[in-house]
C-alpha cells in the first residue's frame, strides 16, 4: 500500500488522510438494504458453484472486495478508504450507498476512535525515552500507523502480529515507508506467549477486530495472555461490535463471517470485568455499533 501524508490537512484529517469527523448519517436504511438483500439472494440462487463470480460481484467490484476478503485486511481497507461520493454513475451511486451503510460508517468511526485513543496514550508517554507497542491481529495496521506517525521518533518498536503472513509483511513495508520502526511477526494470538522474550514490557497493546469473533472463554484466555506482555501502567486498547439492524445485510450482502459474536454494550462491559481489569474506559461511536475500550491491567 503506497501511503501519502497530507500534512496540510492535519487539523481535520489524520496523518494518513482519514477525515477525523465521526459519521452520523442515518439516511441509508431499509430502502437500500431490502432491495440489495433480494438481489443478492437472487444472484446466489443463480450461482452454479461456490466461488463463481456472481452477477452481483461483477456489477459492484468494490463491494466484491469486501465480500471475497471478508474478515481480512483487504476488506477492512476497502471500507476505511471509502470516501462518500467516490463512485460514479448508477453503479457508483449504489456502491456509495453500500459503503455508507451504518455498519460501514461505524467501522470508520471505530477507526477514528482507535486513532484518537492511541494518540492520547502516546501523548501521555511523551516524557518516556521510548515506547513499545504491539498490534495483535494487526491486519494492515492503518489506524495504528495513523496514531504513531506523529510520534514515530518516540517509538522504540511497534510489533505487528497477525496469523496472516501477507497482512503482517505488507504492514511492515508500509511502516517502513512511513518511517515507523516496526517488525512483523506471524503467529496465532492464542500462542502469543511463545514470543514472550521479544514481546514483553509493552506500553500499549492494540487488539481490534479480533474479539468480535471469539467466545467468552477465548476472550478471557486472550486477555490473560496479553496482560502478561504489558509493562506496569501499560494499556490494552480493544473494541467490540454490538447487535444492530443490519446484521442480516452484513451476513448476506457483505458475506461477513457468521461466527461474529454480537454482544451488547452491557455484555461487553461484564465480559471485560470478568477478565479482571483494574479499570476500563468505554467509548461508543455515534451509531452505537462499536465500542472502543481502554483497559488497565
Ligand atoms: C477484521 S481484521 C482487523 C484488522 C485490524 N486490526 C483492523 O482493525 O483493521 C482481523 C485480522 O485478524 C487476523 N487474525 C484472525 N485471527 C487471528 C489469530 N487467531 N491470531 C492472529 N491474527 C488473527 C486476521 O488475519 C486479520 O488480519
């Protein structure tokens, strides 16, 4: 991914160019989701075999990336990079509606909250000689880079941990372009303690877009392990997705992983409490679809 820094827009945009303003548009509702659901069901019924390109995918190439790469970093980037009004013509107008559905707006809002939260945690540590950061399930780590860019001189090492080797190495290349000292580590988050020597004493651990797919037992197991990698006064930044009216659309049209565990805000807070954190600060984005949490062990 080639990244351009737009320094002149720093006040309203993040260093990597994301508009910082939270999206709150409620206009895209059933009038768009219902016809699209019907169209996808129809094209699925025409599909001769799984994986064959459907009429729907041919018609909407940007939406296809989200459908085919679901849960992977490419689909996240397609949503993060979408700017309202990007598409042209009738197809573009429909895609624009899809990429501005509340779940897409909420995902970009989560990104903005993660950037803001990481930036504040980095600012709190400016007096430190150096800062160690770990991104678990890093994907393209765009939000992490966005937050780190202004503090890159302070970063001792940012570790990008992902079980997809292509994600981790592509992210490492982007970090190098941006001048952020980063190292890719490929591995399973549930085996992360095997890397204890290189990963211990982290100031900030970010784990976004992973616990949404885990059952309660696995979430507790993961946080128990991650706490062992934190420095005293270190923090974990995580997030969760909540039940919302677009779940069927997300499963069918976006082809999103059916294992997604939608927990409401209260269940998320209770789950975090059961993980034994000393303090948890929760910030919900305006659609109430994602909450970002700052956790002190
Ligand atoms: C939904 S993406 C989120 C990426 C990024 N954190 C973000 O917020 O854009 C999930 C990422 O988790 C990675 N992943 C899934 N299961 C994992 C596991 N058990 N261990 C490590 N990485 C995992 C995937 O490869 C993918 O890059």
